[in-house]
């Protein structure tokens, strides 16, 4: 005979507790990612928090928060982009400094060759 009035209260409380803990894990992951300036999207938060992407999409409050944070990041420059832009700008400076160094070394080389010619001439005069 089946129980017509099963006691599902503890089971429902357990499910609710598990959901709240998972919400907390997601919230912690989001805060950490914001502190570390990491890219925020469903994949990265799922990986960071250890929850499934379907969980993130299922609950509208989490979903809307992630979408809002993701849209806010679109205008921001990521560290990789900043580094790339810096390297493009500094590339010209590096090229200019290398050209200057090359020019100075060529000039030094020319002077040393002239000095060597003078010294060889002096040596030949001593031999004759």
C-alpha cells in the first residue's frame, strides 16, 4: 500500500538548501572575477564556480546579472587589448632606437677603420 500523504518537507528543504549554496558559489565566482578583471560570460562563470551553464540560464536573476555584466564589459579595454596597443605604440619607439643604435655603430665602425688605416700606414713607414 502506497503512502497517500508522503512527508516531502525535508526533501524540499534539502533541494532549496542546495540551490541556495549553488547561488552563493555563483555569486562568489562573479565577485572574484570582477576583482581579477576576468572576462565575464556564461562559460567562464560556469567554469569558475563549478556549476552547469544550464543552471545559470535557468534562473532569471543570475542570467540577467551575467548578461548585464557582460554588456558592461564590451566598452572596456581588456588587459590583453591594452598590452597589444602598448606593444604597437612601443614598437615604433623600439625601431627608432634600434635604427639610432645601428647608425651609431656604423659610425663607430667607420672611425675605427680609419684609425686602423692610419696605424697600418705608420707601421709600414717604420718597416721601410
